[in-house]
C-alpha cells in the first residue's frame, strides 16, 4: 500500500500540472458570501476556470490556476496547480446541487499535507463541503471547506466550449500521452486502449456520451499488467469525465478520473493533444 500512496500523488502532480490557460477571478480563504436566492434553479453545467494567488505559507505570492468541469446534474471534478512549482494544490471530485442560485454539495479527493507545501508526500485523503453561488453559463463562486485545506471563495468564469456538441465520432482518435512516449487510442465505439512501455501497464476503458448537447463525456480506465511500483494499480478502475477542447490546435482531450483503494485516493487529471 505504501507504493500505492506514493503513486497516487505522482499521478496527480504530473498530470494536473499539464492544465494551462486558466483565467477568471481571484480568491482567498474564507466563507462563501450569502447568496441572493432566485426562484429558478440555475444550471451548474459548464467548463469553469479561475486564477488566484496564495496568500500564506512558503509559497506566498504564487499564482494558482484552477479548472472545474460540472455536468448538468452536478457531478464535477476540480483541479488546481501552483504555476511556479508545477505542483498540485488540490484535486477533488464530488456532487453539488443548486437551489435558486445557491450551491451546496460535498467532495473527496487528495491534497498535500499543507495547502502551501505542494509536492509533499504522502497525500492526505480529503473530504469536505462545497458552498457558493452561480449565474448559469456566466459566473460561479465556490468555497471548498475540507479536513486538510480550505479554498475560496473563488470566482470561476464559464467557457463556451462546454456548449460544443459531443459524439463518439468527434472524440474518436489517437492522443499523445505521457510526454509523447505513449498513445491513448479511442475507437469509433468509444473503446479506449493504451500501453505504457516503461511500466508495462495496459489500460482498457470506455468513453460514452452523457448529453449530446454538451462537450462532456463519461470515462473509465482499468489498469492491468503493471510491473514494479506500478503493480498496485493492477485491477484498479478509475471513473470520471472527459472533454475535447476544440479551441486548441491540435484539439486537446482533458479528463479527470478518480477511485479509492483501501482508503487511498487515486486522482488522475490529463490533458492529451490529438495526433
């Protein structure tokens, strides 16, 4: 299990750091502002980005870029990285709900032992609650209060890329992974395959359309044949969400997946360019 603990943070740190181009409002530690309630529930669905500055600890002044994907029914993943160190600040998954324009929910994932000491080992399993407000397809404010850290409230901006239609034909193709040494393939039926020549890991999975109106897919990956310190991944299945960013050339497949093995969180967030 010690190998698994180390592996979970390595996966998070390496791949969360590949997210870039985040923008939006800033934020700091604290409680979400009291919402002004609306009678119509706002939709939480979207690609949401934000940027803020660390205000305490040894990395004070570092810029953090964060990115959240939220489905229409409130499932989400959120990843944030310190742009100076390239290390993860937090990577969590959860479920939120909206009443009027008021957000509430819960999350779990992993985080370094201290918010301001990224890349520390081992990671700390994180659980907590979400609060905030939303103006659908425009702006969202979130505060995450967990057992290991407190983030926000931070203001997120909506990306219109979420409104691109999704289909298996659109997402099918080959994607460069692991800095160019691996290729992740998605067939026309959504079947995923990848093999890592270094670890021996064979990855099989599936991508599926959630709602053809929006650019978010469900995704799962299962690992087998892994050797060395990666052997703890054998038989492990991670699930989450994927999207295809058409604004970039080549297009980039972004996905966030998670699972828990014997209480140890494994969180993977990738951004892979299409070949």
